[in-house]
């Protein structure tokens, strides 16, 4: 213990030195017009590439003035609201159809969709003994790390792992899309059994079912689920599937793909990005924030009491004391996040089925109160609204998904978008992404070791 404490102290001392000698004067970012986070002072992303995969609309030109508008999201030029209404009205699952659209650029015919579904089903299996030798042997409490390890290990089972011809990359991507649900759920089952001491059960996917249905089937001991549960999970997967080339994990996919590396390394890098709480882990923060709120707010229907808690959040006096109301606001959207709007009506239905109307009412109240409170407390350049993470964590909790699988659910969806962008990068660019960094350290003269103090 004494040795460990000594090492810890020494590392802390080195960290202090590192921090002291690596601090950049923030005024230099303005002097050299450097876009911190690749965003300008208004929060707009620096244009780094072109894409046909998806489009985000949050501003419109009104008489020559860039004006905030209701958010819109397009997949291959098709409004996601219209797309989801299409399969929801026909009471069918939309994940596979949307995956086809993003990967191949057009909506499939009935025959094309069935053929594509059959291809995914054929890939819906893992190498022999993979579950036993890879997933079960070293369970982890972090499912994103487990998922990344599984993806990197699949490299060893692929005789054409380094072949980046388009047909081979597409094969690899389709395989990963097909097996991500299994890798995620089985990784959780290993953790649940070997670390938490719960019963172990492994359910194979049913090739007659959709992706959303199979997730619920594999996860639950009795394999049962309701039609509404499957519909909402399917919608969640569709809404998380893609969100422009500039989001952190998709941009990571472009950057790593541009180096010419293999598909498994590329997707593992994207998973590392998505794991971050500023990206894919945000919905867990929302759920934990509401759990803390329910402990500290006596009357959930009292606007003043709820508002006081929200102000305490912003003043760094509540929850994790980071000064954030999680689930409110977005880097791109201002007036509304279309994904949150699409989610909301189904959230109410599921809350009724699960007898959690009181929880839903609290979420709705925070969604109503938070924008005004944030506007009062903060100087912001654009509006604030609920984002998709505000409701997705609540939905997952009502579906009895463990919090450990919240971010992997995001990955199960977003692997489709990553795949589409990887293909787009390989087809169009053939140039490594290499932005510039301005060196601002003053030159120094080398001092021989024996002369240093």
C-alpha cells in the first residue's frame, strides 16, 4: 500500500509538471482564428467534407438572414419524420429498411428489402466458440470496452481482414451490423453472471425477427416482449442510426478510414469516441440526473420546486456539480431536435403501458421549464430544447434495458451510419485527413544534461 501511495504521489507530481508546461494561452485561439473544437464562435461546425448520407437542418435563410428553425433530419435526402411515419403507419419494423437506405442511397423495393434482410440474417452468427473464448473469458463492467475488444478480435477470424476493396469492406460492415446486437447483449450477460453473480443464459437470435425484436428476445430470460416495446426500440435505433458526418464518432470514422486502415480498427476507434459522456454516454447522465432529482424534489408537480432544482444544477449545486441540465440543448439544433419530437408521443404511450406516467410527467415538466431557466441563467447564442438523449434513457429504462447497455444500443444503431460514411470516404476521397495545428511554443536553446538544474 505504501508503494502504491508513493507511485500515486509521484504520478500526481508529474501530472502537475505536464499541466504547467502544456497550458496554452486561450487568447491565442482568437489571435490565430483557430476554431476550438472545429466550431466557430456561434457553434457552427467548420466545413471539413461533403456527404450525401444525411443532412441536419437547424437554420434557414429568411430574407438573407440565417434564422433558427424547427430542426429537421434527412437520411439520403428523405425527411426522417416522413420515413418513420411510413413504416410506423404500416406497423412494421424500420431498422433494416433504413439501413438499406443509408448504405445504398435509395429506398428498397419489397424484393430488395427481403433480399437485404436475408443477407443480414445469414451474417447473424459469430465464429465457433467466440462467445466462450472471447466474450466470456474476460468480462468487463464497461460494455463499450467489451464491444471494442470483440470487434478487434473479429479481425483475427477474417482471412481478408486488411482488404479494403469496396466489396470486402461492405461485407465486413454488413457482418458487424448483423452481430453488434449479439456482441452487446452477450457481453452484458457475461458481466451480469461473472461479475454480478446473476444467472447466465444465452439466447440465440431468431432469424425470423427484426433487429429490435431480437435484442429484447436475447436480453430477457423468458424471451418475451410486447409489440409496443419492439416498435419503440426499433424507432430508437432508426433515430440514432445517423446524424451527419461531423458528429464525433462519425468524423472519427472518416479520419481513421482516410489512413487506409482496416474496417475493424476503424469501427473500434468510432466506438472509443461514442463511449464518451459528451457523445454516446449522455443518456445515462440524463437518467442519473432524474434519479437525483426525484430524491431531492418532494413535489414533482410543483413548478417552483422543480425550477429550484434546475437552477441548482446550473449553479453547480446539485447532482454532479458540472453546471449542466443533461438532455437539454444540442451542438446543432436550437428550436427543436426532430428525433426528440418523434420519440415523445411514443414515450407517453410506453409510460402508460409501464404505469410510469408520474415519471413521464416529470420529464415533460423539465422539458417545459428548462429552456427558460437556461435562458435566464446563461448568455446563449441560440435556443435550447430537449435533445434525443433526454428521452432515450427514459425509454431504455422502461424497456428494462440495463444502464450498461444504453451506449451499446447507440452503437448498434450508429454502426450503420459509420458503415455508410466509411464507404463514402473510400469511394470519394483517397486523401488522408490531416488538419493543421499552429505551434505557439517559444523556441528554446538546448541545455546539456550535466548543466541542467
